[in-house]
C-alpha cells in the first residue's frame, strides 16, 4: 500500500513512517516543517535503507493534497499534521482551529475528490477531560477542557458525521495517551523547539545539562507520591498501533475511536527515578505549583485496541527512558 502521512516528519509521523516502510508499505511524507526538519527523511533512509517521498506543503492546500494522492496513487492516509501544545492553544485558539480543524476539512475534501477514503486520525486522550472514572475507556464521556482538546474532539465528531453520511469511509481516531521515547537507532526522536512543555524531553535536557532542574508541577495531588500520573507509551509501540489500524481499515468500514496507551500509569517522580537509572546521575528537581489544566491521573483502558487491532504496547518505562537518552545524546537539539 502507499500511505500519505501528513505531518510525516514530526515526532509520531517519522516513527510511524519507519514502521510502515519496514512492513513493506510505500510512504509519502507531506509536511510544512513548522515543527520538524526535512532532514528527518534522510535519517529515515538511513534507518530503513529506503528513500521516502517527501513533499513540502500544508495540508490546507487542498489542490496540493489532491495532487499528492493522485500522483503517488495513495491508498490511505494517516493524518498527523496539526498544532499540539495545550498551553499554547489557549493563547492562539484561532491558529489551532485553522490548523487542526480547517486542515482536516481540506484533507478529507482532497481525499473525497480522489476516492481515497481510508483515514487514520491522530487524536488524543485530552478529549476525555477530567475523569469521571478510571481507566479511561472509549465510552468515557468526552469533554475537552482546552482549545487543543476541543479541536481534536470537533474533528473526531466531524469524521463520524462523514462516516454516517457515506458508508464508503473507513476512519480510525487513535486517542494517544503520553507518547515518549525514540527510535532504537537514536536517529529520530522528539525534538521540540525551545523549552519543552512535556515532561520526558524536559527531563532529558536536565540530564544532559542543557536545563538546570526539573520543575515538578504539583506535589499535593491525591496520588501515592503526590505527583501527577500519566500513561506513558513508547513511540515505537504507538507507531505499531498505526500499522495495525491501517490493516484494520482494509477490512472494516465505518468510524472507530481507539485508545493507544499501555494501561499503566507512572507518576512524575517515578519517571524521574527511571531516568536517573538510565543516565546514572541524580537529577535535580524542585516542587512547583500545579499547572493549570492538568488532571491528577490519566491512564488508558487499552482493551479495545487489543480486541479490534490485535495490538498491545509492550515496551516498558526503562525502554522509554533509554531510547530518549540515546536520542538526546546523539542528535536532539543538534538536528539541522
Ligand atoms: C506529564 C506530567 C505534568 C512537565 C500533554 C497533552 C497531550 C499530549 C501529551 C498531544 C503531568 C508533569 C510536565 C514538567 C512536570 N500531547 N510535568 N514538569 O500534559 O499529560 O499531556 O502532552 O497530544 O494532549 O495534554 O503531558 O508531559 O506535559 O505532563 O511536572 O516540566 O508531567 O504536570 O503530570 P500531559 P506532559
């Protein structure tokens, strides 16, 4: 199959590309490089031994997307392109709606023009909002509490309406929990510009001496050690989940929302200690006030992905830290 990956040189996109190519698929990466680098394509070629097609462009350029789908005879799409910082979305909501909602409308219009109607959408557990019960399963009420989460929820619901209107569509909305880690080669990984918002890349920069200490946002939550609990999932497990979703859509039409998580939560301090074991140095941290919008605990009921996709995460927290550290020491921050 030939699969178009929008946002394909980004963190999740590039790892998914490596897994798809190694599974024998052809991939076309479409990216505007607003939060990634074109040289990811070269590093992917070093990993897989295959050249990938790289197209510079924005998913909101509907004619460009249509031409890509036709020129490369794409059979399905995985849609990663979008803005994804929760805090930033509160200060730039219009940019988030333009990028995430308008971008998806443009994409599915181009897909409709070319009769490509198999779509995996990069969604997020953020759509669940504050938990009414845990672990989150796909039946949990959705109630996003920030503009970023609302854009993901609007897109999910728009895609469901599309499937209800035309049974030829095949759509899987994958609700990611907390993607972390890097490819075992150390050649691709999470490379946020500036000061990382997310915990794991922030810890990695403290471990490498780039940042002085970790600020632990809240030590008074109702959790065993008082710090926030999240379901961290290795990006390679996540990538394999996308491969399984593409295969599922070859056999099944309709709309599905599917959690991609491990079903296990770790606290901030547990992650910090795991990283200390990896880098073999003590990591300085300070207790800081809670971050607005954070929930105390979030972790997945991952049984639907196992039943529907035949997929489960299998890499553990030490794998996540070790691969992050290898990436941080090799390339992160130095990538052109
Ligand atoms: C994890 C835990 C923080 C940084 C976000 C998005 C989600 C997804 C993943 C896009 C929390 C604590 C963090 C720090 C800290 N992104 N923390 N000090 O907020 O769970 O999820 O990223 O899809 O949609 O919401 O991830 O890594 O920011 O935070 O103490 O410097 O680490 O309070 O408990 P989060 P995170």
